[in-house]
């Protein structure tokens, strides 16, 4: 099982994002503060956990965490400020929404702009190394997946209920056939030769 903390004597929040490489939809981020004794045998990097297990873990995390939050930045803003800045913004928003102020931040990845004066540590593949980051990855992934399934009903031709906005062959072919819609990230250079959909 993953260790819950990097530092055991501070209020530590893990933070991660989901959807950074997608063609469509927002980027989501989550921040989670776990209790000292938190352990769960299923908890791991969200990419290593099946969809059904992620839903179970989401309930476990939300009911046991000292504090948790989820935030998102939409495709329009991603295009305006770029995906890296949008990912950082979503993470900052998630941290800001925590009902308990953390004293230390564990960040998944290799860089992160300071959030206020809270010290942080970036850990590459941290969602597979520390429980708090793994918990954040589970929340970010499950909330984003639920959002993509919701907007799939508006634009079923893109198959977002299965591809979740990632650049799968199914999604690329749908873009070629239908053009882009309001949820696509135009800055990702995915525009087809056809005209865009008028909404």
C-alpha cells in the first residue's frame, strides 16, 4: 500500500490533474488531505485502477479525507492561457477550495508555480508513490469522466462516453466527419479540413 505522507508532522495535501492531453473538455484537478492512518489496498495512480474501482475509491476518499476539493478550467480558457497554465490554475483553485489549509503540498509532476507561501514538493509519477496524490488523481479522473459523460449527450457523435475527449482514432475520425464543437481545444491543432460546427 502507498505511504500516506511525505512529511508526517504537517498537514499535507496531495494534488494532481486529469485531462491535460485531451482534445476536448476541461482539465480537472483535485487536492486531498488524508488522515494519518489512511490506507486502502486499491488506492493507486488512477491510470492503474479500473473504472469500477475508481468509483469505489472516490466514495472512500470523500468519506474519509480530512478535506478534499475538485476544480476545473474549461476548453476556452485552456486555449486562451495554454494547457500548462490551465493545469496549474486548476490545481491552485483546488487547493484554495480546501476547507483545511495545508502546510505542505505534494504535487504530481516535475514543476509547479508556488501557491501562496505554502512549500511544495514535485514528484514525477507521484500518483503511484504517495496515497494523497493517488487520491487526488482518483478524484480528478472520476469527476472529469463524469463531466465528459454528461456532455456526451449533447454531442454523441464524438464518443466522449468512451474516449473521454482523448485523441483516439474514434475521436479523430469523428472530428474529420463533423468538425469541432464548443468543447474542443482549438489550440491543440486538431482542426479538420471541413468547416467547423456552428456552435
